[in-house]
C-alpha cells in the first residue's frame, strides 16, 4: 500500500458502495410480560391468515 489519500476520498468511495459510519440503535430485549403478550396475540390471530 503505502499510498496516501484524503479522508474525503475514502468516505466518498465508501458512500458509493452504500457503506456509512453509523451504529445501529440499541433495542432492549423483550421482557417476560412482552413475550407473554406477543404469544397471546399470536395464538388469538393464528387463524386470521387462513381466511
């Protein structure tokens, strides 16, 4: 390697490739209450897609 280049050159190349310097937002894990509510909802609406 040994070549020097500007930071903006590297940034532009990464942006053209669809890469950006971002970190995904942290999301909390589901609590026991949320898991139970999701399971109840899923069981209640299980047959909805079969209509």
